[in-house]
C-alpha cells in the first residue's frame, strides 16, 4: 500500500501542474481587450476623434448629441451583439463629452472629459492615456 501512495501523489502533482497554466491563460484571454488609441479634440462645441491605432477609420467629427463608436467607425446599438472588438458611446455634455463603455474596454465607469475652450486627450482600451 505504501508503494502506491508515492506514485499516486506524484501523478496528481503532475496533473495539477499541467492543467493550472491552461486555466490561467484561458482566464487571461477572456479578460483581454483589443488595443486601440484615439485622440479626442474638443474645441468649443466641436468634437473630433482621430484614430492613432486599432481602428479602421481615420477621423470622425461628432455632430450629434450621442454617437456610438466601434473599430469600424460610427455604429448602432445593434452592433453591441456583433463581432466588433470594442464599442463605446460618446455623448456631448455642456462642457465636453462623456464616454460610456458598451463592449470591449476595461472602463469600469463613464469617462467625463470637460474643457473650457480647447483640449486634446488620448483614450484607449484602459481609459484616458497619460
């Protein structure tokens, strides 16, 4: 009986060691987001988004009070169920804009950007970039 305990423990140890990394990698992949970088320019009542990377568009000038953005450009709420990598809503406010995550970003809360006259910021999958 003693002879069976050591090989059984060794076998269980190797099975645990083999399966642990695959579970960790699977969880990391689930939380992963696609990288993107967008420059937001607010000048008085005009708001312009310029893609620095991770988008299939170059420039979007926001004309409406609320616009949904994905890696493909201006989207609709229906795109939330499609295969887009990220989706967020840009809503004009009295002093700037508010960004709300709809899909594919790490933002936990809305991002409020306000400026008195003119400002330029960069937003990415994690929020405001420094």
